[in-house]
C-alpha cells in the first residue's frame, strides 16, 4: 500500500512568496505544497500538507498522525528553537519525523542553532529552499525503506 | 460550602495511556480525571478537569478561575519550562495553584529542571504518576485549610 | 489620507484593572483602548485595538497588518521574552512596529530583560503604564513622519 | 507484613517551631514526627524518624536502610543542593526514596533549585509545610504499591 | 508652580549632527536641546540641559538635582551599560528619572542590552531619535501627574 | 558541460562498515562512494571521492577545488565541531559546499551541535546514513540550478 | 550585663602556626584564642572559642548560640564557600554574626570569592591575619551598640 | 615618626547622611571624616580625607600617595566593581591599601560581589557603617606593624 | 626505614561489594584493604587503611598524617568534587597525596569532572577498580623515590 | 603635507618608569613620548602626545582629533577593557586608530583579554614595551598609505 | 599468547628530556620507550611505541590497532583537550585504551581539565612522569585480566 | 653574527592574493615572503619562510627552530584559536615568538578573540595586512635587542 506522509509548516511559512521575495523567491506556500504533492505522486506516496501559526495546532496535528501517517516532515519555523511541547508530541506520536528548514539555520543567529525537535527526529535538511521539501520526501522514503 | 478545584492538563497529556504504555501505564487521561473527580467527591470538593495543547487556552482558563475556583492544580507539561505567560496568568488569577508532573522532572533532561510557574505556585508534586493527582488534591485541601 | 495604526495586546493584558489594582490602577483594557482611540482621533489617525492570549493569533494579526496598516504598536506581554515567531512575523509584515510595556521590564526579573521583538522594532517604550499607549502613538507618528 | 519507612531530616530541621514561627508555624520537629508516626499507624506502616545536622550521618543512616527499610523520605535541607555523597548513598542503599521540602524551593533563591538527590529519587514534594510529611507517606505507599 | 526638569546627556552626545549624519541626521545637540526647551515651554515646564563626557560629572549633576529638580531625563550613552555609580547616584538623588536613548539599544550589540540605571528609573524610551526628548518630557509629566 | 562534484570524507569515515555494524550497517566507505559515483552518473555529473583523517589534508583538498569543481559535499566528521581552518578554507575556495553527516548530530552529545563549517555552507543534511550522499548530490544540483 | 560572644573556627584552622609558618606566622590557634579572650576581657565581654573540622558541628554550635550568645564571629574556613547549611543555621539562630577570614579571600582563587554566609552576616573582615579576631570583636561591639 | 594615612571616598559617598537616613543614619561624610581624624589622633597617626565622584581623580590621588603616605583606606563605592584602572593605580602606588565598604556588599546584588581592587589590597572590611573607618585605621596600623 | 602510607576512603566506599555487584564486583572494602596491605608488605611499606562517610573526619585524619606518614592515597569519593576543606587539609598536612577513584570519573556525569583535591595532589589514578589501590601504592613509591 | 598623529595614553601610564622598574624598565613617559616625537620627525610626521587618568578626558580628546589629526595611537590602559564610551568616541571621530599596549595583554588575566576599542580600530600592537610606540607610528603610516 | 600493547605519544612528547629538564628531567622519549619495552618484556607483553605531532596520524594508528593490538596506552598531549576525532577513533578501534599524562593535568590550566578521550577510555593515570608508562602497562594488564 | 628568524604561516595563508582580493589585495604569499626576506636583508637578518595547512607540521617546524633560530614570527591562522599543541610547542622550543595576523582578529567573530599561543608569545601584531610582516621583524629585533 502507498505510504502516506504529512507535511507540517509552522509559523510565518504562510507568508512564503510575499515576504522578502529577493531572498525567498516568489514561489508561494500553495505552490510549494503543490510541488511536494506532485513529487509524492511520482514516487507513489500520498502527501498531505497543513500550515498554522499556532504551536498548539501543530501539537494537535502531530497527535493525529499517530497510526494514520507513515512519516512527518516538519518545518516548525521559529517554534523549532523554543518548543519542548513539539518534541514531546513527536515522541507521543511514534511516527518517524524529519526536521526541515528553508534556510541554513546554523548559519544564522545563535538562537536558531538550538532545536528541541532534533533530539527526536530521524534527521535534518536545511538550506535548500523549496527544494528541501522534495529532498525530505526522498529522505523519508529512504528511511522507511531502511526500517522495513 | 464545598471547595471547587480546577485541574488543568497541558500539552501532550491527552496522549496518556496511548503513549509509551510500558512507562506511563495504560490508564488514559479520562480515567485519571475520573479518579480525581471521585477522590474529590470523597473529600467533599468539586473537581473540574480540562486539557489543551494550546498555551493561550491555558492562560484563558486560568483567568476564568479568578473568583470562581478555590484552587488550581496545573500540570502544564512542556509549557512549564518555557512559559512566562502562564506565570503571569497565575499572578493575575489570584487563586492558589499547585504544580504537578507525572514524572520526576528533576531527574530528566536539564531543560526540564526550570519552571517559571514554580515561582508563583504554593508547591510542587512530581514523580508519582497518576497518583500525583490525588496527592495534589490532598495538598490543596491542606493549603486551603492552613490559609483559612 | 489618515494613518491607520494597529494596537495589539498580548497575554494577560485582558486582566488589566482587575489584577493588582494597587499597582496597575483600576483602568481596564477597554478603557485604555478607548483612550488610545480618542488620542488617535485627536491626531487624525485611525486606531484599531485587539487582544489575545494566543501567540499564534498575534502572528496571524501581524500578518494581516501587511499592506493594510501603517504601523503596529505591540505590547506582547510575556511572549516578548520567548517568542521568535513574533519576531519573524514582524519581519514578514514589513510594517514599522513599536514595542510597548506597561511596567519597566528592565527593572524586573532578568528573564524580562530579553526581547526578541526588539531586534526588529523601531523603538521601545516601557514603564509609563496606560500613558505608554498615548506616547507610543505619538512616537509612531514621529517615526512615520521621519520616514516620509 | 507492614511496610517500614525511614524519615530523615537534615540540617537545621531540628530548629522547626523555634525559627521564624510567623513563617514556619510553632509546630516543632518532635510534633511533626509524631504526626507522621500517627499517620503511618493509621495506614498500617511503621515510621522511624531521625534528624542530624551532619552530612556524614545522613550517609550512614541511608546505608543502614539497605535491606531494613521499604522506603526513605528524605528532607535533606541545605545538603540537597550541594551533596553528591547523599546521591551516591541513595544509589548504594537500593531503597526507593522521596525528596521532601517544607518550602517551595523552586520559588526561592537560584541555588535552591538544584538537587543532586532528585536524580535518584522517585519523586519530589515541596511547599506544603508539615503537611508534606503526610503526603510523602501516602506517595511512598502508592509507589510501593505500583511496584509490587 | 511650574515643574522643572533636568535633561542630562552623557558621552559622545556632543557629537550629534556631526557624526554619521546619514544615520543620526544633521540636527546638532544644541538644536535638540532647543527643541526640548521649546516643548517644555509649551507644556509649562522649565527645562535645563547639560552634556558631559565624564561619568563623575554626571554623578555630580544628578546629586545637584536632589531637592531642586522634579525629574531627570537621562541619556547616559555608553555609561548606561557599565556604570553602577550612576545607578547609585539616582538612588541618592531621590528624583524620578527616565532613561532615554536615541537608537533602539535592544536591537544593537549585546553589551548595549544591559542597563544598570534601568533598575532605578521609572521607564525607558529608545529608538525614536531626537523625537525621544519630546516623548520623554511628556512621559515625565504623565509620571509626575500620576504621583501627585 | 557536466558538473563536477567533490565528495570529501573526514576522520574515521574510513572505518565505515567495520565500526559498530549493528548501528552503521555493513556498507563500507568504498561501497558508499561507488553508490555516489553511480548516482552522479545517472544525473550526468562527475563525482570524485576522497577520504583522510588529517585536517590539513582536507584544507589542501578544499583549496584544490577552487576553480576545478562545481561543488563540495563535505562530511568533515569530528572536525566539523572544532575546525575553524576548514571554515576558512571553504571561504577561500569559493565553491558552494554542503555539510553532510551520517548520523543526526543534533540528537547526540552537545559538543556535536556546534559546526564551524555550517556558517559558510549552503545547507546541511544529516541523519540519513549512506542515503545522505545521494540526497546531498541532488541538493547540490538543485543549488547549482538555482544559482545559474 | 556583659556581652557574651562565640568565636567559631572551622576546618583546618587547628593547623594554624604549624602550616606554612612563613605565610601565616608561628602563632597557634590556642594563642590566637587567648589573645581574643584577653581583648574581650579588656572590653568587658566574655569570649568563648571553639574549633572543629566538621560542618555539622558548626551547625550544632550555631544553634546552641540562639538565646545564649550576643554575637557570633565565624571563620568558617573552606565551608564559607560551599555550605548553605551554615547560612540556614545562622538564620535559625537569630544571633548577629560577623564573617572572618585570616587571608584576603577576594585576592585568591575564584572559588574563594563566593560566600553563602555573607548573605546573612552583618559584615566581613578579611586579610588581617590574627589581628582580624580583635577587629571582629570591636566590630561586633559597635554593631551591638548600634542596635541597642 | 607618626604614620600618615589617606582615606579616599569614591562616588556617592558625599551624599552620606542625606540619602536614605533610615538606613545609613544621619551622620554626614564630614562627620565621619572628623571621627576618623579624631581616632587617628588618638592612635598617633595623621589622617587625610578626600572624596570625589570621578574615577580619574581617585587614580590621580592614589598616585600621589606613592612615597608620601603609609597606607590608603579606599572606599571606592561603585567603582570597586568596575574599575581595573583603580587596581592598576594601587599596584603602581606601592602603598598598602585596605578596601572598605559601609554596607555588606556580599549580601547585596550579585554585581557588587566582584571587586577588582580586592586583588591588590591587604584586606577588606565591610558592613559596619561609619564604624568601618575606625576599624580600618586599626587594621592598617596592625598591618604596618606586622610589616615593620 | 620502611615507608608508611595512609589509605583513606571517603563516603559510600564502605558499601563496596554490596552495591551494584554486577558493576563493582563482589570484593568488599575489607578485602580491598587486605590486598593493599599485602601489596605494601611485598614492597616493604606499612599501609594503614581508614574509611569514613564524614568530610570532617577525613580532614582530621589528613591532619594526623602530618609528620607521621610518608604519603596519602585518597579516594575521597563524592567529596572530591565539592570539598575545598579537603584541599586545604592536604596543603596543611604537607604530605604527598595521590587522588584515586574506582571508576573513570571523567567518563561519567559532568559534576564528577571537577576535583578540588587534584590541585594539590601529585597525580591521579582512576578507572581501574580495586586494582587502582595497588597501582597507587606503586605510584606513591615512585614519587617518593623521585623526591629523595 | 605632513601627517599629524595623536598619541593618547590612558590611566596609570604617567607612572611609567617609576612603577615596577624591574619589569617596565626605567624609561619614563616623557622619555617615551620624546622617542615617539623623534621617530615621527624622522618619518616626516607631527606627533602630539597627551596623557590622562580620566576616561572622559580621553573621550574629549578623541573628539578633538576629528578633522584635525590623521591618526590616533591609543594606549587606553585599563579603560580598554571596560569602556564602551571610548569605542563610541572613536566611531564619532572618524579618524583611523591603532590600539597599543606595553604588555602582552592576551598573556595576562582574563579580564584583560577583552577590548571594546578593538572593534573599531585598524589593528593592535602589544607586548613590545616602549618599542611599541615606534611600531605603531610605522603601522599607522602604512595604514594611511594603503588608504590613499 | 603474549599480549601486545601499543603506546602512542602525541604532540611535543618528542621533546621530552630537552624541554625544561629541571621539571621533566633529562630522560628522553627513546629512553622512556625503552623502559616501557623492558617492563613489558618482564611482564611478558610486546610493547610497540610511536610518536607523532599530527592528530591525523594518531587517528590512523589507532585504526590500525583494531584487531592487531590488545590495548592502547595513549598520551595524546594537547590533543587530549581538543580532539573529538581521537575519541571517535578509539570507539571505532574497539580496543581498550588508557589515557596517560606525564603531568597532573587537573592541577594545571583550566583548558587542560577537559578530555574528550576520557569518555571512551578505561581509566586515566597522570602526574607520575615517566613512571606513568610502567603504571599504565600494569593497569592495562589488570584491565585485560579482569575482562578475560 | 646575523640574527636568523623563522616566519611560519599556517592554514589558508597559501591562498593569499587569490582569495577575496577586494579585501586582502592581490599580493600573493610568495610576494609577501619576498618582501619579508628583503626587509630582513636590509636589517641584516636572515629570514626563512614556510607555510603549511597541517597543525602537526607547524609543531614539527617550531621544534626544529630550537637552537637554530633566534626568533619565530607565527601567523598560525585559524589554529591560533584552537591549538594547545602549538602553545606547548612554543614552550618546548624556547625561542621568542611573535603572534601575527593579517586582519584585526579582535574586531571579527568572537571565536577569533581567543588565542592559546598568545600566552607564550612576546607580543601580538594584527590588522595591518602584509605590512604586519615587516612590523613583526622590527618588533622581533627590538625584542632581541632588549634581551641582549
């Protein structure tokens, strides 16, 4: 049966394409999500995408993934660096997760170098912009294959 | 008149019983809440229980307790360690509160040793699993008695 | 055309007037907001006021201000000290913002001395209680004038 | 057979009732110990109480508990924050222990937020004054029951 | 009787208008002081302005304000971040003081985020350039009014 | 013309397949390198692979890449966390680089959370074992495409 | 009635005169104590001197001073820097205390710059060798006089 | 020949007697200096007293003491905690110095626990108010006697 | 004349053989001491062994070694990491000392990486279990030989 | 036209030659200044030398150099490590500056390793005693030449 | 069959005997190695000795020991404190290792108190000069015996 | 006899002239070395220049300088901030050394403010680009002259 993956985008990612286009490009979040879904289709996986600016909603959605999704690709935005609740949610969900960032957070301000969710994720991909979503889908498939 | 206590459970506590049952047991949150209500009934106190994964909702509910509840038993989960907003909400509510944790947070990762809400709570109980809720009710009653 | 300013109040500010009146006075948030609106009218600016205890809602509202408001006056309460998401939201909104606090946060506990949003705000006003809102409106008008 | 519990009180707890009675009340340590013994009797457990101001004596007594007591309730006072020897003693004794404090140490000076013994205790109860001893007995019984 | 306010400018503020005019503008310190005096006149308060690059002179002048001035507006420049002597002087003077900065110090280097004088000032205004002096006068008047 | 990529493996990566096979699998470094070369061939890029345990040799090889390679995929192993020399070498080489790790370094000891080379790399991929090399090649191609 | 003062010497002070005589001189502890008693006699105060290497014994003796001594002169030696128990004992004793050191601890290793007992002592005298005991007696008399 | 001692008082000590008389008493600096001179006369030493709020003036005066004074009693006030220049001046002067404080600085804010001048002073006396000056004269005489 | 060495064992070492035998083996402290005495006899040195859980007793015994023992082998257990008093006692004793630990303390928790006594010991041996005592005797003999 | 350079010496440098001659030699500040002037003459540059122990005076003199001097050679002594005001003054002066120290400050106490002025100086020369002044003049000339 | 041990000496140990002979003695590294080989012969073990100043060479040699040596005695010199690569190499080699230092590194500068290799070594011997090599051979034999 | 100096350049300095020419200029390392040799010839000193990217090679070369060179000018590049081995090598070589940097490292990232080699060098010169080599030769000659 086809794998099913959940792509979660956290705070401020809804502004993609509008915000600082000279840096982030003019691709919007719906366009990025469409590209991810298309890439999933090509690989034979179902992709579901959601975005919220609320930490609690991310926790809720991660819980929902328990037993219903095969993997989570989580771009938690700024909550990456401050949310222990997301870390605990990922433990509770028992679904493999990949940490994703558009920018190379390790090359930015010091407070973006800390990640609570890294401690419970399979791996991390950052710095490749929209292409990171495609890479994360491939990485998750490799992970699921290695585990099976 | 009978005392009325509010038991608030924060992020990820809705997963109790499902998550890592070999550690946390198979008792679910509704069962824990039922035990607390029953213990309250035996002691002649009304117990109201709520859970949310949203920090803002915890703040809202603590505000509502002002003038309507005699005490708050707060298991703020991961927000314990990061939320100054909860600390400020407890000050504003002017209702005595007890900090509760299922696990012994002081024996876990360093980032779980910090508690903003401790600074404005009567006391703390941690490490006794579901039994902690019963102990917290007894502790709150002893506190209210000592104040009266 | 008249300037339009958004005044956002964060967690626990809905308790103004109820909480510790010997310190904060008995003026309520609606009264403070009415004073701000009146001061704006006198200066020929439209003032819109909102309050929430939810970090995510503040992020949502800051996004909405993009292209619709000329300035944001943000009293983020306790989220000031912990929220990188608000900082990122202000960057994305591309609207000038002023950081406001009722109390002199720099004279209080150490954890209130840190502000993520300060890094992306025009300036900061703190310690003047309700009068701070009027000062912040004047400060924003001076800022807009200097930029035009 | 009836459980047997050892209650150990560390430095300065012999001054209970004399010291700052407006804060700690006028109940003396012998009275608190008598209450604990009485509560134990009601629950069908033998309670033995000892107090010392000497770190080494606490270590000696914890060793003695090995194989002779079912649980230790340890109010190590100021040694809580500085004694690695007590931590090691508890490991060597292989008897479940509960950390107890009269005051809410987490709401006091920073140097009282650190506990070496927490790392090897079942849980912690603090902030409930003399009532804490009764709560700790109940907590230990719940712990022993859960382990059996 | 009319209020009397002392505006003190510390190290390097004599260079205003000369230094980095593309950033700080071409308004000189005498011009800023004249604007402050004029604004004071409009509000019915006497304004006295002084500047020095010597920490000791600032201490001397703060002492002189005791019993002779109703308020101090202090832009202590770089001494803000290093001078405990200024903090002690403000305590000794027993005159309400407002901390003022031309730039938003909280958005600059880390060593400019610390302020010893903040601990003893009514409030802080920063980031609004020369307009900050006018805002500070208004803020002081609001403070004096609230205290009377 | 076909892109040419340099894959550099640092200290201890020659032990791959021998070391802790239950964790890292039995795939050896030559096998991993062969997979990378094959993946490159499929994508139409030339892949050159080298390994050394000497920090200085890595610096030498990075210098050689200047003007001769289109991208560097650098798994610097333990030198990631301690070598400023590698960071400076990457700046001097002026070739885009991707930081690669077999394990999720952010989930391991604290001293593996720091990366000097991250500050000058396009992005980072970690936690996906041998599959990371394939992902890194794809990521580099996406990067080169975005820059062209 | 004549004042009665307790002089307590902590760990290693029994070695005075034997240890490093080129630094500490050849005066032994009994000789220092005799000088203190003689100085007390001249001033009309009773001086009692004790020494121990046991932290717990110091705590015991400080407790005994409650209600029986007018002041404590405490040279706690190395326990100064590590003992919270001594600090708590002084609070419980409710007898004014002076902190004394033979050497200038602030000019030695960093770990000798911290003093827990300083927080609850009237003042501190250090660096004057055996003469410090005489100075401390005079300082205590001045303190008692100022309080009466 | 009679010894000659220099008593230097630093920033804010000119406010003694005026500032917070309920804490510091109503004795003014001239009165304290007169008491010191009188005590010196009784002991057969010449006492010269100076006060300034300028760090540079303290440095100048310490230099002047070289070869002209037998000892310096230095109450450097807030400069104690921040001035390396005073430390270097004392080294250059090659005159024995005693560090003096009216209050017990070790029982106050953390930033008052650091003393640069302690590293080069004979000893420290703090916490005894005006009586500290008399004690410091006696301590200096004991020091000079021990050195001769 | 034969050398005479004192072997001191600190807190919790009396539990050797009882505690966690799967880790520490079933050799008890008396057996270890017998082995040390026997090894000493073979090498022609007298070995005296003592154990205590009291920091003060260790200080007392180190003092006694002054002038009566040729060397001290000190396994101070947990006091290694917290006791400045032991460090000072070793300085006062003026007897060469070797620091000994059963386990490799540097491979355990961070708080076991600090040693106050290391600063005044000849050297350190750790991680070799009971064999460490024999090694320490040999090391002390080599040290004494090198000094003679 | 000939370049004009300002050599500023800060606190305690007036004691050169008197202070610790076995370390600093017997050359006095006037002699060092004469050597600098002579070296300048040989190179065709005017050299002006000033010394003060007052931080504020250094700030004043740096301001005066704006537009009147081609370069500043600043030996700020102890103010190097604590003065943000000097850093700001150098920015305001817009004259290239070289940081100079007689001793190798990086080989001394930790608090001498920090330099606020380094952030705004062209470079630093330290450790070469009086010869450093000559080197600094040469370095400034090389700097001015490279900029022209 | 006879055990085979590898003794590795890192940076600067080739200078033994030349460097600071008043401290380290005049025994050269070849002499120390000869003593170690002789001691091995007496104990029936083969000893191989190597020295290098290159971190990478140490890594290479540790790898070679895998499956060919029974134990490694590693004096990594200054790389002890900075090399994570050596730590990883020891893990990969799966050969028991002992950390050795000539001097008591714990009694020297703070940066010599950290050891990355300690985390993966059996134990540590330091402070006994050349005699440490003999002790380390004995310690390794005891270790191998305990494991067999 | 003519002095003989060794100029050592560490990692990445071989890229001089190629790398970021707009910052570092187009002068290559061979050209800089030729300038140094020429300047040496003018001053009557022999100059030998070497460069390597290997930390171990720098250690080797510093050892070789023992007894064969009169001084070392060491631009250790990035190893300055991380290499304790170089510090130890300089101690072992017993040849006076000067620390040199092209850029003003104290005005760059924090991790470039630390220098292990500074602790054992005569002095430091930084920020003057290629001219620094000439200055360093002059500084070394002044140092050698002062020592002779």
